C-alpha cells in the first residue's frame, strides 16, 4: 500500500511564516531580565546542571564527613552548605517565577489572538450560511427550510456564551 504525503499549502506556509515572525518579535522584545531568567532556568533544568550539583554537594558531604581523611571546613550538620543551598534555591525560584510570568504573558497573547481568529471565523461561517441558504431558496431546494441553519445563522454573542457557561458549569 502506497502512502502519499501531503505537502503544506501556500496558505499553510504563509501562516507558519507569520507565526514564526511573531515568535521572533517576541524573543527580540524580551528585556535583559527576561533573557537572563530564560538562560538561568534553561541551565538549571539541564542534565549537566543536575549532574554537577550532585557531584558538588556529594563531594562536599564526603569531604566534610572525614570519610576520606580530609580536614572538614564545614562539619556536620553542614551549616555553610545549607546557607549556599538555601540562597541558590531562593534565587532559582525567583528566576523560575520570572520566566513563568513571561511565558504566561506570551500564552495570554496567543489566547487573545486565537480568540480573535475564532470570532472572525465564526462571523465568516455565519455569513456563508446566510449566503448558502439564499442560494438554496433561489433554486427552490429543500435545504432552504432547515431549522438548524436558521439557528446557526444567528451571530454568536461572546458575552452571552460566557454567562451561559458560568450558569451551566458546576462550581
């Protein structure tokens, strides 16, 4: 059995380029703090960072436990290491929060764009239904009397939908 591949249409390619340009613009408009947060969180979540932290703190514990005969510089309960780990955790948490805030703003912008496109598509579909029903009436086709089409031809009011969803969905 032969499987044919479907190449993207010109419209799809144009849309991909438009989204890519939006992403590039977003990346270029980041502040220095956002860029720094992205670098820090990317590094902190990398396998190399995890490995180096494991080696660093494992070595610290071994050295300061006198297992290998070294003179401890931070004897048990490792107070200095606790301070370092705590400070690292505080700053890492702040960097992660900054990166998450940036990602959330970007996700919100995408959601707004998606909503606008969906509303435009809904308006276009409503208009096409009206035009198609008009053609069906002109040619005396049975489909011109479809009750569901009459309902779907009504423009959607987003505010009414939000109210209906709030009233219908469980709390």
